[in-house]
C-alpha cells in the first residue's frame, strides 16, 4: 500500500519540475537580445545547453513515466492478484460454508431420520405392547371363561353325584329298613320259639308227674298256637286293610272341608291342631307298636322325615316317655313307608310330628 502511494507523488513532482523548466526556457527565449559583438556566442551556447538539458529532462521524465506505468502495471497486477486471492479466499470460504451447510443439513437430515426412525420404533413398540396387552387380556378372559365353564361343569358333576348319592342312600336306607324289619321278625320268631322251647321243657319235666295234665295242656297249647297263628294272619290282613282304608280316609279327609268330618276330629296320636294326616299316621304307628301297661296314660312326640311318596327318610328327635319313643321308632322302622301325602301339601308334611298316646280312647 505504501508503494502505491509513492508513485503518484513522484509523478506529481516530475510534472511540477517540467512545468518550471518550461516556464524558465520560455522566459529565456522571450528575453530581448543585447546588441554588440562578443556577446553573441555566449547566448547561442546557453540555448544549446538548455535544449540538451530539456531533452535530458524529457528523457528522464519519459523514463520516469515508463517506470511509473510499469509500477502502475505491477500495482494493478498486484491488486488483481490480491483481488484474485480474495476472490479465491471468498470462493474457498463459500465452498467451506456450503460444505458446512451441506454437512449441517446432512447431519440434521440424519438426525431427523434417526428421530423419525426412533419415533417409528417407539410407535411399533407401543403398538406391539398394546397388542401384547390385548392378547394377554384376551388370554386372561379365555382362561376365566374356561375356569367358569370348568366350575359349572364341576358343580353339575357334584350335583349329579349328590343326587346319585342321595338316591343310593335312600335305596340303601330302604334296604336297611327292610333288613331290620326282617331281623326284627326273625328275632320275634326266635323269641317265640325259645319261649315255646322253655315251655316244652317245663312241660316235659312235669310230664313225669302229670302226664295226663301235660297231654291236655299240650293239646290246649296246640289249639292256642293255631288260634294265635290264625289271629296273627287276621291281624296282618286287617293291617293291610287298615292301611288301605287309612290312605282312602286320608285323601277323603284332606279333600273334604265339611266340619265334623273324620279328618277334622282330634283322635289318638293327633296333635291338638286337628292335622288329619299326622293323626292318621299316628294311629297307624300305634297299631304297629308293642305296647305294655306301663305306657298307658303317657305320651311322646316323635318326629319323622318322609319322602313325597311316603318313604321314611329318617327318624328325628322324640320328646316324652322313652319307652313310648322306643316302641314308636321300632314301629316306624317296621312300617318303612307311609301312605303318600297330597303332592300339593308335601312341604307341610315332609316332617311329621306324631303324637303317640298308647291306650288313649
């Protein structure tokens, strides 16, 4: 920059010097010549010298001008180089900035793609998680449904098993009752046989002393036995007839609303509430009881659970005289099955309270 300032100053100085020189020369040429000899040669010489100096100065000025032009040319070249360098630098900077922008753009695009990919993966993960939750919920619902079906099936099986067991128990109980009745009859027969055997032995011992009395008594015993057998057969038939008549009277009394009907009268074995069915069943039980004189004037309340068809399911509690309770329970076991109560009133009669009063009129 210092060099570029020096050139114009030099040129300016040279131009000023040339103007001064021209002015001097012009002044000398315009000056009037002096007359006289001897003085003329000196003037010519001065003029020649001045022209030579002028040429030298002109040549010098030309060289200075050429030098100046060369320097100016060099300066321009330097400026061009500087401008080119600046241009190249700017271009390089532009390229660098463009590359940086492209790199930044690429980086941002890469980050954007990564973010998009991350969001996509998160969305897929969320969808997969929701699907998994739905699948687990559906699986859980299916498992609960399966458990509920299994529970219902198990309940049905348990219900069926309970019904089968109940039916089997009823059948077993009925068989046991029949067996007990057969055993009781067998025991009674054995008791009778033992009594007859004892009597026979006693009679045999007395036969030695009272043979005639023994033969007479033996004949009487045989006749009595035949009579007892006949009476037992008659009693059995009468019981069957009474049971049939009892069932007919029962339905007749339950269907009749006429005051004073047989079912409305409080008879032996009936509660004070006039329950016809319970009263008739009480009478049936008392006819099958083994009664002795100690039971007269006493009573007991025996509770019996029956099926819709009259089958005795179980014997409950018994309040009152224990001898009557025992005889009543034995009679119920022998009977085993009562006449069926009316179907529409089974709930009222499924638990019977039998009022037992032996010998009551």
